[in-house]
């Protein structure tokens, strides 16, 4: 069996896992809030994150020399088709320069490459957040200078879709699915026979409101807000993208806390969750039109999928379209390891990344 190290850098933590075949033999989420706050620029965090990963593996008696591959979470690159990619110098350069934006996931490929130095083993990323398989008509916005772009939880969306296909003894490539990943940011994808042909931009808050993003807002109100001189551009962006949604309405992003409030009779919290379910159901139904109503299943996943009040309301509203299945949380680490294993076994071929000139 292959031995694979998976890396998933987050804003204040770095998740690592070692897999032997499809079994996780070691997992750890390394918290580093204090170190991250001292160095807000993501690329400046590379050295201390690498040190913490090396120390953690050493303490667990896991030798890098025993690994057959390392795979990192894919970050902000130019739009790509889905799949597993070899980490090459062009990719490292784009990530290091944050050419397409700054995000903790940019460190996935860089850290994997650094850890593999001198080992002669392959280094990959898989289904990065910029996976773009959108059909041409999905790109239009109504203003020629703006284009809809795909930034989504492509890795978990596709992993959940493939898991559903396996459970149904079907091939992912023959199914039409709508996958809703609901969390801090939420992404909604129309999966047509193995391709995500339409999806919202979850990073910038496109679509329904989520735990911490506002979702789509009335344009005139946004213009008035931004030209009020009350906020800088950075402050406004932080409000819309990091402090919107559930956090703005209820002062928390924690679904379990909100459920406790609802159980205790908090009518405001109950109404806000019904509103989230309402907006989410409208988005799912819109993707039903993308697929001409031919939908095999609707899959609800992400951290907020643990909230029964939310998933039950969504299910009631969209079950007319297709059966609803719930996969709470995410298994991005397992999805990364599986992607690497498919390449090592010869079942899939890794793609090559080319920087745009």
C-alpha cells in the first residue's frame, strides 16, 4: 500500500494526515493562532508552518523518507479543469507571488514541495478551489467588464458526489447532481456527468448568505454603503466576506450554538435559519434549471449540514426536484489521499500546470 501525506493549510491551523491505502493512520490539526496573527501575510507563514509539521511528524515517528507521495490542498491559481496536478515550478511561482489572490490554501503546494525536497517522490494538488468547468452561458453577469468566476469547495463537492455514486453503485460520470457545501462560505454546484458546469463564487460571497458571508446584496445598497465614507475598502470587504451572514445577524458562526438558542426558544435565530434555508433552496432550484430538471440527487454537505433545523427545511423545499442526501462535514483529507493514490496506482494521470503568460 502507498503511504501518502496530505496537507491542508487553513487560516489559523494546518491539518495533516498520513494514509496507507484508504486508511488514515495519523491525523492532526496543528493550531497556530498566535503565530498566524503575528504574520498576516500568508507566504510569510511558510517557515513556521513547515517547522510545526516536521516536529509533529517526528513526534509521531513518521519519517518523510517512508512516504510515496505528498499532496497539498490547491489554492488560488488561474481557472483550471478538475483533477490531480503535479506541483511544478510555475505553480510554485504563482502561489508564492499570490498572483491570483492571497489565501492560506496557497501554502499547500509550496509546503508539499518543500517537504519532498531530496526524496524523489511525486508532489500533487487536487481539485483546487479555482476548478472552472462552467459552460459559456454561465459566465455572463449583465455587464461586459464583469464575468462570473468559479471559486468553490470543488474538492469536497466532488468527493461527496463520488461517494454518493459509489453508494448507489453508479458512476459519477453518468449522474446529474446538485451539491451544496454549506459552511463559513457556501458553494453550490451543478454536476453534469462528472463536470461542475455551474457554481457560485463562494470566496467573494456570491449566492445565498452563509455562516460568515453576506451572499448577493442589493447593488444600490452596496454602492451607497461603499460611498458613505464610513468604511475603507478593506473594512467593507472584511464585513461582507468575514463578518456577514449568520455572524452579522446572530453574533456567532457556530451552528451548534445557534441550534441551542433555537431549542431554548430564540425566535430570531429560528427565523434566520429559516431564511438561510429559503435562500439555499432557491439556489438549489436554480441549478435544477441548469440541469433541465434532470437531477438524480441533491447532496447537502459542509459544517452547517450538521444543523437538522437547516437541512430539514431545505429538504422539504427541494425534494420536489430530486431525493436529498445529507453528508455533514467534509473529508478533504481523505479526498486528497485518494486523488494521490489514483495517480500512483495508474488509475488516473496527473495533469500539468502551465502559468498564463
